């Protein structure tokens, strides 16, 4: 397929998909455990080389992200439609770590302990890269330890995109870092005055 240079790849959708599947399964399982299992494993129409169940789609997405975590702990670089450059955006990295954790919970429910362990390790590695200070060498993480907030991204060449971006608030929205953590408090203090000047 031809890539659209200002929008592809949009890999954050993989993490968001896994999170959505997990929460759908969780809510279903509270009401009807069999319906929750059917949601994951029921046959869906196959298109080309596509998956035949929701759970197979989750495993493909989780395996892709986990197998593309680089030596610096980042998942695949992304070039979503709102990102100007191919980079390791905080928003996208949060969807990877949270999505892998969601996939891990689904794998555990399916009795697949090896997959659950692999995906938990992947989520941990990406989370560590997100939390690593932007002053770290040889490749900076995403926490701007100078300004006490999250950077927008780290580029593939390990230079920083240290712009303030409210999309990085996803880190506490998805619970990757507790909302009460001081880092998130200082992040909000950085973002809010820009949204409501004066």
C-alpha cells in the first residue's frame, strides 16, 4: 500500500483498539461471562489476510507492537494525522503501553500466560521509556525533567520534540501514571494556562 506521508503510519490506533476491546470485554463479563468470551472468540467475516476473531485481531496488534519495541524502549515511530513528523509521540507511546497491558489482561483471561507475560514486559519497557528523563543519554525519554512536564515526542534520531502538547495528558487519563502523581500535576499546571490565557 502507498503511504500517505502526513498520516501514515497511524499505529496509535492499534493501542486504542486493544484498550477498547478490553473495556468492552470487561463490561460484558460483569453481566454475562459467556457473551464476553463470545465477543472475543466468535467468528467474524475474514477479509483477505484479516483476523477471524476479535481476539486474533488483538493478538496481531499486540504482537506487532511488542516485536517492534526498539533498544531504547520505544514502540514503533508513528506519523499520525496530527503529527508533523515521524516520531515517538508521547500520545502514541501511551497507547502502546496501555494497549499492551489491556492485551495482557485479555490473554490472562484466555489462559495464555506466555502471551500475557510477553505483553506485560512490552508494556513495562515502553512505560519506562515514557518515564525516562529527556536529559538521559544516549536516547532521551519523554519526561521533560527541566520543565517538569511531558515532551511531545522523541524522534527516531533521539533528538527531542520538547513542545508542550495537551495530548500528552493521555498518560494520566489512561492511568499509565496515577492522576495524583506530582508529574501529572505539574503537566496540568503547564497546559491549563495555555488553554485559558489570563
